[in-house]
């Protein structure tokens, strides 16, 4: 229901006491929210208590954001809220996606086309 009814989830989550048992819920909710509004997803992911899960979730949010708005995502990444190694993975993910798009585009071109 976290994904289907975000407004209810948004009202319910702040009422919950933060502990590690809520981390998976926060991770799912923030990653889902990132598909539409990555910037709003960041504070939710920041509430994840377990550092590794929090970093992984923030990295996934950054990847989604990078595909939607690279300039805004890059500006956020420059703030250093996730480790440099994660930033490199985000950029590498974007480059892989661009390469896959180029490959798909080249397969769709008619023979002799440019």
C-alpha cells in the first residue's frame, strides 16, 4: 500500500518511531517516490537508520534522478551526501543507459542510414 497510496503513507510514516524495523518500508517508499519526485524522496531515505541501506537507497534515488534531470541530480551529488564511490556508480549507470540507448537506436536505423 505504500506505493499505491503515497498520501496515506506520507501521513503514516512520520508517526512511526524510527528504528531498523522501519528501514525496509522507508527504502521501498523513497525509491518508489523517486520515480516521480527524486528530490522529495531524499529526506525519506535519510530517515533510514541502517547506514548501508540508507546509502544504497540514496544511490538508487540519485540514479533515478540522473535519468530525469541530470543537472539537478549532479548538483545534489556534488553536496557529498553519498560517498564518492557511490557517485561514480551513479554516473556509470547513466553512461551504461546512454550506451544501451545508442545501441538500440543503431539497430533501428535502416541499412545505409545514418
